[in-house]
């Protein structure tokens, strides 16, 4: 039978001691961790059984959910009972004698109930006993060789305890082997990626014009590569897809309702008669790209509180006669305004002609409040350069001037996600930028593509990451 000990940093550090018993993992939380020192008695607290699927889980549990934090497989191996051949009966009786054959823990242990769910875990005096042995002196995972800090900073998997056990573990990264497998598929086939099996078709079909054209295979490879970075921006949010199943040169259409043939594992949310795709796992985004979703638009509110946005959005929408230099002027004015206000805000080029700015906020204000705040800020900025800006609603009435669009701050209105492709030649990407890049003469709104963005991401990291801190409150503007 299998056992695992997981080092788990939730509200506080503890070790989860788990034994396979009757098809589940009988579990105890051991705050100070097990020891090979027979003089040490560790307090242990009997907790609910866990499914066997959890036995090799290493990664993160999302913040705000039960057990939220990072987990490593600190030790694992086989165990056998001794004294009592029926472990379930021994646990019910309050005293279980076991022998562990792990990579760190070896020898005979006993776990004894003292009262209610409080137990003591002790190592016997045998040839494996070590005086003064402390688990914190052996911090690395036996599965990956990584520490808790390393796993927390770059997790491979995520666990969702509210889901069925066979769907609770979500892969966050596509391996090199998975990406290379896509190249070997030919025109199509079954692709195992990010823990899911996807039927992919027409892989050599050109989807974006270019020299050479960008194929569906390239789109899927890019999506699988960037999905781990993009996943935090989509988690717990409904997705509106802009679909172009016949390529970016055709007329696209919006799809919000999941089709009936969508696989059962896709996360979803029922709202006002529509079944939305939810970005709760990276593989869902690969499915969307395979489905012809060339643009990905997450809601600015989460599915648990759809009326409360976690971003305020500013869209610098150029008119027909607005040159890129004027868009940069408007963006720099916003940069100055945010510096003056002490507000953290994050720009990205749209992949088309404009710039968008996302302002993370603590959940509280409704859409009316955030829209009013952005409208007031935009009018203050626009007043500095009135010759560049029009406040007319209809594009035809703007005399070719830019619009500082605050109207997207409304439920079910969205801006394109960071790192999303745009349906244009070369497959440009809506790419996060640093504020100082506004002063770089080489910056262009469509200058990053699915072919160049991965290298930039590897070099610069995720420049949009600050958007994920939703502790900021919008200040008064007057």
C-alpha cells in the first residue's frame, strides 16, 4: 500500500501524513512533521480522507479555497501494517502500528489517538531511528527535487477540491514532449496536452495571412505555451470567444454559449440562460483555439460575483486619422496621471492600433462606479489635448479622432486578454508592456506576434503580473 507525506503551506505550515487504506488516503495533519527520532512525539490531527488521485499531487491549491497554498511531495513510498492486519479497524480503535518504506521515512511508527481527532505520531526504536532528526533539514520534494518556494513560484499543477477527484488536478504547463508531439501529428489526431486529450484537426490550415502564413498548428502550440502565464488572468472568469473558424481573413463572430458537443471536462458557468466557458484550466484555452477562437476575452468580474469587477479598464481607441504618435501621447498622459494619483496600472498594446490600460481594484465597487471613475479620469486627461480626442459615441461623428473609451466597464463587456492573438496578418498579440517602453521609438501596437512573443516572455517575464493584486482601491479624483 502507498503512503505520501506532503509539505503543505496553507494558513500555516504543516505536513500531511497520508496512508492508503481501503481505496482512500487516511490523513493526518502533523504541524511539525514526522521525525525519525524515537524521543520525539509529534501532535497529529486526524482529518478527512482524501482520494487516491491526491497521492502524487504537487503544486498549488488556489488561494481562497480549502487548503489554499503550495504542496510538495515531501516523501512517498510503501507501507505495511504490523500487529493489526486490519488498518481501518486499527484506526477506528485509535492505535495503528505501521512500517514505512519511503525515501526519507523508514522503519516502524505508531500513531495513537489521545482524544477525539488528536493523535500522536512516533517512530519506534529500531535500526532506522536517528536522534535529533528534523524534517525541516530535508526540505526537497522526492518527486521533483524542488523546495516549497520553488514549487510555489513555478507550479506544474493545481488542485480544485470542489471537483470530482478525477478532474481535480489541473495541469498548468505543457511539457516539451507534449509540444513536440503536436508537430508529429500530421494533419490531425489526438493530442494529449495539459492533462487532457484533444481531437485536433486541420493542423496545416493557414489561419493568419503572412509570409509564410501562420497555421493552426502554430496557433495551438503558442496557446499551449502561453496558457500557463495567461491562466491566472482567466481563472474563475467567463470567456467570450471571437471565433474565426475559417481564418482571420474571414468574417468572425462572437460565441458565448458553449456548444452541446463541448467535452464534459471543460469548466463552465450558467448565467442568464447562457453556458459560458470558464478559464479555470489552461487546457480549456487550447480547446478554444482548436474551436476557432482566435481572440480570448475574459470578463472583468468573476463568476462568484459577476456584478463586482476586479479591474477598471481604459481603452485608448484611435480614430481613422489618429497616428500612433498621438496614441503614445495619450498613453503617456495617463502614465503621468497614475503616477500623480499613486495608482498601480498596467498597459498593453492591443495588437491592432491602440493601447489598453488595466487598473486592478479590490472587489467592492460595481460597474457603474468603476465606469464613472474611468470616465472622470479620461475627461481630465482628454482636456489636456482636446484636439486629439472626441467624445462622440459613433465613430463616424468623431472626425477621425481618438476616443478614450470608458464604456467597456460594464457587465459582459470585455477587452481582449493579455497574450491573446488578434485576427490580422502575422498573428499579432495583445502584449503587456512596461511603462518606459512608451518612450521606445521601436514600439508598435502590433509589433509582437505569436512567433515572437514567447521569446519576449522568457526574457522579460510577465509584465502584467501586478494586475493580479486586487487590493487597490480607487482614489477620489477631485
